[in-house]
């Protein structure tokens, strides 16, 4: 099997997927390789996430190989950059599956890329699992080979909004969103307005949507309109790096109102834009999360990230780093437990074994708790409604993405 790789798994105290080898596992030749693929945006608007994802996978690959490999075979992860361009993500998947003969793919990151890449995963019969896509229904439309180690933003919002309302006595809000980002646009124009109505919260600009485009540096006109509305709170639906522009402008104009948003807001960097403005959002992982596994992960990855040129000096592991670490770990576990041979002639059968393993997965030991997947291909896992203020995130509510809100978490 040929390809190129990167590093991913195991390590000091991170027994995530290094255990569980079974007696019937195939014996690999001394020079055997287990090749996985990954699609990350190492350039373009979300390059920071792509570069930290890459470092995370490199760390995992080294951990696995230092611990003896995958049933004795060397792990290699081929990582390709989609530059945050959906068409490039599609080309990357075709290369990984067709040329590099990978067993499974981690990524792509964005919902925009996943919407066009997941159909190709079905066509080529290779598992692709996104580490960040959370726009409702993206995996559901592309079964059985598409998965997401994320939770539908609609599911998360049903816990987020009631907490936000109660915590800040919210009676009305104004909404602003990034119209160019698929998840942000869906959350801002559909999910949040619907959830506000369900919770008896008026959207003051329901007939006058306020939006901007990824990369815009001036949102002063939009914030001036929000200031005139004088809402109790503000919905900001955007990737955190774009949301920072909005929040800084809110502070400049004196719009000190509590903010609510989706998982895209989760970053320690956003809390520095205006420390006095509270921010509420859902997360399945955040860098200060308590617990042995998440803290061991953060402790090992953080110094690696801070050595990478071009990243913020105080960069911390993100939820998407945790998600892609878990994805690759699940693939490694599938190879160990599902009878994957790694032989070129068994590639199609091996890919099917990984798909079936993920479909039936139950209680995989993730960084934040057990992981499985529902019929739509989305993760069943614990999540937390966190509130950020004065530079730190604090967990306020624990939830579960299972239909009953409990089973599987």
C-alpha cells in the first residue's frame, strides 16, 4: 500500500485507542503500513485550524508508532490541504482514495466542503468523517460512508438558548451572521431565529437580517444598527476569527450585551476581544476542560502548537483538534478490532470493515467521554454549554446529543 502520512495517536496517559488489540487481529509484515488520509485547510480563511489539525495528527502518528504501531504495522497519515475550497476538498478526497489508497479519511473541516466531498466518499466507498461540520443534515444526506464527529447545531441550540435566556433574562435579541460560511449562515438565518421563537425571545431585526462576509474587516454599519435596536442580547453566528471583528466593534461602540452563538465561537482567543462581554456557546471540548484525558491531550499538544510559525503565541488546542484526534483514533481502533488486513488486494473489504465498525460503534473512549454515531452519521457524545467572560470558559450545563439526552453519554 502506498501513500504519505502524518502523526497521530496514543501517548503519555492518552490510552484513547492504543488498547483493545484482539487475539484474532491479523499479523502484519515487518514493513507493513496502515495508511489513513486527512483533509484540512492549511491555507485560506481557516488556515489556523488546518495547521493545528495537522500538528495534532502528526502528534498522534508519532504516539502510535512509538507505542509499537497498529498491531505492529507502521501508521502513516497523508494530509492534504483543501485551502478552504470545497472543490479542492473533493479533489483531495479523490487523490487520497484513488492514488494513495488510504483506508479512511479524516475531514474535510467545513460544512461547505463536506456537502460536496461526502457524495464522492460514497462514490469511492471510503469513510470520510468531518471534524467540524455541524450544519444540520450534511452527513444524513450522504450515508452510509459519511460521518461527523460533531453534533448538529440545532440539537446543541435547544440546550444553549434556554440557558442563555435564563442566565441573562433575555427577552429580545439582534442577530448578525457570516453569510459566506455555510454553518454560520444556517445558524444565523434559520436555526437561531427558530429557537428564539420557541423560547419566547423576540428577534428585533427579523425583517432586516444583518450579515457580513468571511474576511470583512469593517462591520461598523451593522453594529450601529444593532446599537439602535438596543437588544437584551446579540446572536453572533460566525467562526471565532470572524466573530472577533464583530465583538471588537461592539465594544468600540459600547454595545456591551451578552452574546450567544454556535460551536464556531469556541476559542480562547475570542475571550480576549472584549473580556467584559459574556459569551455563551456549546462545546464538546475546550482547552480548560477538566479531566485526565483532556488535560493530558492539552498538555502534550500545546507546546507543539506554540512552536509553529504563524500561529498566535498563546494558541491552545481547539475542539476541532480534539475531534480529529478522536476520528483518527477511532480508525486505528477499527483496524485493530475489525480484522483489517492492510493488504492492497483487500482495500475495498478493509474500507467496508471500517465503515461497519463505525456504524456499530458504542462507547468509544473519547477525550470528553464515550462516542458513538447515530443513524444520520453524527456523533452521540456529551456536550457542555460554556460561558466565557474575563478570559476563561466555564461549563454551566452538561448535555448529551442522544435523542433521550442521556443514553450513550
